[in-house]
């Protein structure tokens, strides 16, 4: 039996520049952090040759090609696992539409589990690259690369997306204490609804050439944020989150609406320096940055919304249980 634990993520700046339509021409930059909310994958050998899958549904099939869960199916194909397994998916948060990158975390976690099931320990770079191949190339999802890379690598990182498709991953030079301090000023509030990102991201991708000015500014924010965080100038993050959000809303319709705007305005009027909807927008979680002395005021103002406490997570996808016995086949 193999169990993997893969972190979800919060993107701080640069989202949208990790889409190929942008980075293929101008290169992209994203600053993102893993958080201590996880996607879990359990892979267990079976006595027979059937494939049992447990997630929001249950599937029992005899062949990989018959699997309806596309992430499991493609991860098995890439890693060469053919049959005789039971796979279970678990998550700390709603597994779809949260804006915290759960689909990519599951993809990375599945690859990690299946590779280890096959006896192979692979690098974070390979996990991220194969996850991108599944979601973007094989399944044609209109998404970028940041979620797969932060799920595989973990930590607080800056990513550069090169024109040739390669990705540079750099951990920010912050101490454990500094990461803890930064994390204490970030909060997540649930909007009360989840959404499918494909429609918003598909529109955003199609409009990339018309939104180059906004995307260039978003990239500049991400590049500047890396230096500010390493210098410990955390309060500037609040202003940059606000600037990023104002730019992001222009990338596609549906990113914000009246309810989201009202929620964000409430947070700002009760002490938050800035914030943004995580992921594609349209629902999921609102991220806010609030100095410690203002957080009591924020809590009162945001009492109608459910907060999800979290911390920054230093590790990427990892195997947390590996029990192997002599095969009965």
C-alpha cells in the first residue's frame, strides 16, 4: 500500500502568465506557496486483476481504458500501472472548484503514488512535468503550469516559465520564522460556492493577446514580490495583492461579480490591506492580507463567512506510507 500527501496552494502574484499563450511569447513569473491542506492518494494492490476506484463515485473496471476518472486513467497510463489496484482519493477541502489547485495536486499525488507502486522514486521536476502533460496536453484543459509545479515542489517559491516550456523553480530565501510570520497575516475565507475554472480560463486564454498590458503588469508584480518578501517587507504584499486583483478582474468575465466584490470590500473596510480570489475566480476562497493588529477587526467584519485556518507548507508531494510485501500474483 502506498499513500501520498500533496499540498494545495495559494498563488500570491503572477497568475495568468503561466499560460502558454503568454509565456510562449514573453515568459511568465509566478510567486506561489504550498499550504497545509492536502490531497491524499491511496494505492493498494488487489488479489484479482480488477481496478477499483473510490472518490466521489465508485468505479469497478477491468481495463485502464474504461476508467472514467480522467486523472487516474492518464496517470496510470503514464506510469505503466495496468490492473490489479484499488485507488482512493481524499481531500482536506472540496475537491473541485476551490481555487486552491486541488485537481493538479491530485494529479501530482497520483503520479507520485503510481511511480512508487512501480518501485520508482522520481523527482519533483518529473512529477510536475508529467502532471502538466496529463492536464494540458492529454486532456486539453485551458490551464497554466503553476499548480502542478508548486504541488510537486512545495514551499514558498518563485517560478519562471520560459518560452521553450522549461520552468525554473526557486525557493524564496525566508527563514522558518519569517515564513511563519508571513503566514500569520494571510487568511482564507470561503465565498460559499465552488465553480469550474475551465470556462473562465478558456476565455482568459483566448483573450491573452488583448490583455498583454495587464499580464505584463501582473508579471512585474510577481517579479517585484520575490524581492520584497525576501527583504521582509511583508505589508507591501497587501498592496500588491490588491493591485494584482484589480488587474486580474480585467482578464475575463466571471472572475468577479457583485457578491465577490461586496465580500472583498468588506474585508478591506475591516482592516485587510489587500486580497484576491484564489485560482481562476468566480468562487472558491478569498485570500486576504491583514496586519496582526487589525485581525480582530477583520474577524468581526467577516464573521458571516467561513474562515479556513492554514499555514504555509514547506514540503511538496511526498510518500507518507509505503508498505510492500511479497506479491501474491
